[in-house]
């Protein structure tokens, strides 16, 4: 098949335009120090190594193991499902803790209770999601003494964590941001007096956010070479309690004050990855200036 000369010229021009656009795009990405593909930032220790006791909160049962199809739906095999109770007695107060860790994957929005509880849990939303403040005790935190977060310019808090078994003490970098949770109230039709409260937040690239959609702006920023995020979710069940939300806030705050430093000891040490990103960003500049 033969083509008119004008068609051949148009084809060559189109190919040249696409080629120059691709080269220009890659050059612009290098010039802006943008990272389109995120490198993984793995856990330092498995989530299952978190202590079974945090202050007055104790777990007396085995961790829940999810079925393969549920893990596939969750999108990660790095998870923890564990129940903590006050003094090990569920009658005094109990919270179901769910943690899921993600890294080395494309931009995504994680699973949250308002989707999975109503879809697979047989529950109905009693009230729309809302953000609540969890008054975590920070008296043992050393605010503003850690490295500087490159994205915000703020200095990380620090805390000293002691392993409950080996008694080894480690200094950990705590996440930036207020401890806000997105909380949803659920109920069952056949048991209207039972109130189920589910709340969650995320630690993403060293910062806390209560919004699943903020993950894209934090963990998948073009200026970040590495990316991770971790969902931390608490579920409580309350019966005939008009102050259930206040009780839930107090219980989550009490458990989280002990849990968070230990969790950050297992999550990636984000200042180290920020230093790697700075080094990677400087490499094109050095290569251009080196004779």
C-alpha cells in the first residue's frame, strides 16, 4: 500500500513530535527533581512484634488471621488484628486494633470502615463520618527536638521506647500532626442498643492524617522518592451508653499514647529516607556540573 507524500510527511512530523515530547517530559522531570515511581520503604520489624501489653491494656487472645481472599482485598500481607482489653478484662473496656502497612505500590486509596463495614460486616451507618480529636498524652514526647521534616519544615517529636522483654531503650522519631481520627457510628438493625464505633488515621511518610484521600498528597508527592502509609484503626462496641463517643475517645487516647511510639519503632525511619531523597535529587545537579 502506497501513501500520498503529504501523509508520509504528516506521519514523520507526528512521530517526531511524540519523541520530542517524551524527551522533553523526561527532561522536565529531571529538572524538577520529581519522582514518578516510588521506591519501597519497608517495615523495620513486623507489626506482629508489637507488645501484647500497653499500660493497663492487655491482649489475652491470639491475633486474628485473615483469609487469603480477605488479604487480597486488603491489598497487603503486613497487617495486625488484635483485641486489647483493660486489665485483660473485656467487661472493663475493649478495643479491636487493626493496622495495615503499605509500600512499594502505585497511588491508591486504602480501605476504610465506612466501606468495608457496610459491605462485608452487615452494619449500617448511624451517623456520617466525622473527625474527632483524640487527646493523647504527650508528656513523654520531646516536641521539636527531632530532625526537620522536609515537606513541612517542622521538627519531629522524639520519644524513648523500652522493649518490654529485652528492656532495650531506643529513641524513636514520632509523626507530625494532630491525633485526629475519622470516626463512624454503626448499628445493627436487630440490636439497636448496640453502638459500634470505628475510627482510623494514617501515618504517611512521617505525618499523621485522618483522611484517606490525603495519602495522595503526602505519600505520593512528586518530590518524594520513597513512599509508605499505615492505617491505624480502632473499633469499640458500646451498649446503652449515651456517652459512648466520649468513652471511645478516652479509651483510644489511653491506648494510643502507649502504642504510637512502639508502632513508630517498627515503621520506616522516615528522616533516613528523606536524606536519601535529598541525595538522589542532588545527583543530576552534580552530574551536570562535573566536567
